[in-house]
C-alpha cells in the first residue's frame, strides 16, 4: 500500500490492533481527518483510533475540522496532496 486515508472513521477493533498489525505495514503513511462536531462517528472515537494507531507504531497525520459528518474543500485538497505525495513515492 502506498498510503491509507480515513475520513470520519475509526478503528473497529482497536484492542486487537497491536496483536494483528503486520510489521510489513508499519511504514505505510496514514492520513486521518475528522469533524469535531460529527454526530455519526464521534470525534472522540476518531481521535482515540488515531492514538491507538500511533501507540501501535503507525505514523498518522491527523487533521480535524469544525464540521459534522461531511467533507470540506480544505480536507479534499489535503487528501489530494497526500495521495499525490504517496503515489509519487
């Protein structure tokens, strides 16, 4: 994988993350973005997932926006930059 993008998301089984993580994927860059007012996937759940990933040794670039369960242009631009960077290698 060149990279992972998680928008308004969370790690479903965070308690098994460390045991199930493969060393082959430790260096895969991860971009996570989340709205601070998301009523569907709470901001705290997304942030806890980011922290679980970092604790497990993954590099996570975390961004949050004052929005609900949606996307904003700033976020779309960031995703485009991230994908461009990881695909260029």
